[in-house]
C-alpha cells in the first residue's frame, strides 16, 4: 500500500483511534506478531522473521515517526520474556523503532522533493528504504545491544548483523504492507482479478507446495523437499500480476507463514543448523521483492491501459468525450432495460474557422473550452462531447420535444451573436443547433442517433435565423434511415464485388469515318440476383458512399480490357467517352492509373475521351486543371459534361483545353418550345466555335429537337432518339438507326 500512497501523495492520513488506545494497539500487535514469529520458527535458536519492525513502520507511516515507539514497546516486552534480560529488551526496543522511523522520514522527504510518478518507482524507493536504511540500522543497533547485554548467543557479531538484517527486512516487507492494507478499501484499479483481499488460488497452491515438501522430507528426500519450495516464486509472481497491491500484500503474508513454518519443522527434524534454517528466510526475502516489483509493473501497465482507453474516449483539449466516447456512452445508456427519454443536441460554431484564422489557435481553443463548460452546465446533462473542431453534442434527459428545444434555445441564445474578443481581433459567433428527442421505446443504436442528429443539423443550417431545429426521432424515421443506409450498403457491396456491366449509348459524330462509331460508356450495377439496378437508384447513393473513385477505376479497367479483347470493336471505335466523377478528379493517382491501364492493354489514347462534369470542375478547379493537363499530355480527349448546370461562366471554357462541350439535357429537352433554352444553346455554340470546341447535345428525344439542333449547328448528338443505351457488344452489332438517318 505504500507504493500507491507514494504515487498518489496520500500518505498524510492519520489513525483515527485516540492516542492511548492507539499505543496499546501498537504494542499488542507487535507482541502478538513476535509470539507468532517464535511459533513459526519452530524451535529454531534464531527467529526466521522479525515482525516488530514491520508493525513499527506501518504505525510510523500512518501516525508519524514517533509512533514507532508503541510497537517497539511490544517487541521489548517479548524480548524480556524471551531472554529475561533488561538489556536485551532495551536493545530490541531501540533496534525496532530507529530503522522504521528513519526510513519513513527518508521516504517522505524524497516524495516531497520529487513525487514518484509510477508505482514501479515507488516500489523501488520502498524496497530500497527497507533494505538499505531500516534493516541495516536495526541490525547494527540490535547486534551492539545484544552483545552489550550478553544475549548475543554463539553467533559471531558479523553473522548476527547479517542475520538481523535479513529477518528485519523480511518482517518489514511482509508485515507493513499487510497492516496498511487492512484499513484500505479494495483498489479501484481496472483489470484486477476478483474482489477478495486474499488470492485464494495462490494460497491453495502454496499449501499444496508445503504439503508436498513435507511429504518428501518425511520420505527422506530433504534436498528435493527444499527445491520444491522454489515453486513459491511462480505462485507469488502469478498473484502479483493478477491482483492489486492490497491483495498481493495480504497473500504474501498468509502464504509466507506456512512456508516458513514447514522449513523450520524440516530443519528441526533433520537437526540442521541455523544457517540451513534461514535458507527459507532468504527464499522468502527474494520472493517478496520479486512479487513487489512485478505487482508495481503490472499495476503501472493496468493504469497505462486505462489511461489509453480514457484518451480513446475523451477529447483532451476540452475534457469532453470525443465522437467514439459519445457513441459508447449513448450505446451504454440505450442498452439499459429501463431508460428515460433522452434529448440529443448538436451545436456547430459555423464561423469557427474564421475565429481560428483571425484570432489564432490558442484563442480558438479557449473558445471551445468555454463552449464545453457552457454545455456541461445545462440542466439534465448526462454527457457532452466534442465531435470535431467547433462541433459539439449534448446528451440530456428530457420528457418531451419542448424540453429539448428549451435547452437548445438556451445554448443558442448564450452563444449565437456573442462577440468573441481577443487581442488579434473580434468575431461575432454564428451558431447552428439541431436536436432530437430519443423515445425510450425506440429501437435505435448510437450510430443511428448520430446520423439522425447530423440530419437535424443539416436542416438547422438551411433555415433562417434562428438556425435552430429540434424534432422527435420516431420509429418511422429510424426505419426510413436504416432502409436508406441499407441501400447504400447494397450499392457499396455491388461496387466492391465488381458486380457491374458496361453499356454504351451511340453518339452521332460527323467527324467519324464511315464504319467508325462514337459512343459513351455507361455503368449498370447488378444486384445479388443478377438483375440490373437502374442508374437513378445507385448513382447518388454511390456519391454518398464515396465509392465513385472505385467505380470509375473499375469502369476504366473493364472498358480498356474489353476493347483489348475485341480488336474488331477497337478498330471500329472512333471515340469512346468515359465519365470521371468529382471525387475521382481529386484523386492524385488517377492519371497514373489511366496511363498504366492504357499501356497494359495497348489502347490508342486518341480513341478515348474523358468527360468531367462542370460542377466538379468549378468546385475544385486546381485538381480539374491538373488532371486535364496530364490527360491531354497523354493524347486523350477531354469533354466538359453537363455544361450549364453549374452556372459556370464562359471563362471556364478558356481555362481548360477542351475537345468537346456537352450541353446539358435540361436545355435540350425544351429547346423547341422555350426561347430562353434556345438562346443559351445558341450562345454556347457560338462561343464553342470561336474556341474550336465541338459541341454535343445530350438527351435528344424527338425529331423536332434533332432538326432544330441541326439548324443551330450542333452536329454531335446523343439521346434515346439517336439510340438507347445497350450492352457494349450490342452497339457494334446493331448501330443506331437514327444516327445514320440524321447524318444523311
């Protein structure tokens, strides 16, 4: 127990008994312990353990060095009964209190100067103080005192000194931790084996070893009997690793006594000398030190693992939970058999990045810490978490949506619009708050809660001031979100397992020589039964699941492979268009992947056109420009798809070295009846011609539209009227009927 107190700096506790009863208790404990030590020594001329110093050190640790005197009086009384010599009693009195008092003083001063940071460091200090300070001082005083009193016996003074050093150190190492452990509760330390103050399996194994050793000694195998006692080492090591400091101390004391008694009995029956008898004390002394060190190491490991686990759940900058901790906390509360209704509130400092940029990282951290403190003060708070920079969540007990909304409004009113002042500038905070009421009967897990909270936050961000939205989380909403998530998982599985086929839609291309075809590659996913999944059912979900880069790579790989395996189709291909999604455009490795696949399958780069969408090119122009330059350098064609939907200016047509401009179908469908759409198409065609860019009209669905496009000058046409999308191989066996008629 000293190690724990040294590391926690809790050694200032006092014994609660009054002074006189405390004095009697110390003397009585020491006297009884000395009588038991004589009993354990089993007729040996020398004691195998000196417990009085251990009792004295325990009392000194609790009450101060002066309290070593009480146990020393008990030890002196035993010495008078043992030797009938007042001088011997005085020598024992002095020897039993001087060493423990000095050791306690040294330990406390060392701890005040530099507190022990780890249990192992405290254990080393404790063992060092006992072995190097208390025991040798006691041994020196006892040797001198007994020699002066004429009670030294036949041993040489040097032998007497070494003997007393050993038995005194063993007594302190065994008795003091056990006495201190009696008055302390079981350690609240993670990973401990059981709650018993004594390790019963270790005690039982020790008794088996003692019994076996006695049996071998009775049969005449005395050397084997002594060797068997060394099994005590793995037993106490096992105990030290599995249990806490309290259980280890009590187990060491209770297992050491029968082992000492058995060895003393064996030595007495064999007529061995005192030196042979003390071999058991040496063995126990070594075992206790090993167990003490192992227990400290194991305890440090358990504490370190607990801290790592805490850090995995806690945000270190604010002291709140992090996202993983919040998920675990919500999951634990939702799993309770009887649970109340909970409210889950999300808080987003919308302009936190501005605060960070203008005021600095330290001030932004102070803002987050202030927001964290505000959240923890809210009524009914059960947990609070920092999800990311400027984003928080609050779990409260609530009976209704009104209760959740009241807390959400309070947080909103206290933070939104507040002026955050620093020496670098001032920023008025902008807040977005979303909330949910989680019904006690809802079948929901923590991930569903956070997903629903994200939806509520998105709605709150889309409304006008106040940006505040709270809703009840009904079972219908939960089921709908789960169904949506199930569809996403279905699409992710299909893409991951490469369950897709390539279709193609023909394009009227006046530049294509006779017999040559231009077409756009389109992907069709397959479900588990092999049925086609329609594009509207999976494209948006694939974007949500961020699987489009994997999907695009699969299309490129399969298209190049198919063309390489069908040289006739490759020979008839004039232009093969392949779409690249926005996430793929931001993938810095995609250009290298395309080069690798082209070289692997030996596809002429001039036959391939990559289509990038206008909206993604606007969103990330640097990545789009870099990708276009790399692909153009390889000889690939570039088309800007869905032109007009992203509200781009014609400046983007000058920025990118484009080959084709695909006018979005929303302007083509009503071209004949809508003058505005017609004017947009006319303007686009005029600018494209000046820039020497070919225009492609998508979604051509009737003859009137086709004729009007021909009048305007759009000569590249694509749509169901030209030819529907079909499996890739079919486009070469049944070319589009209206493509031929149009060109005619």
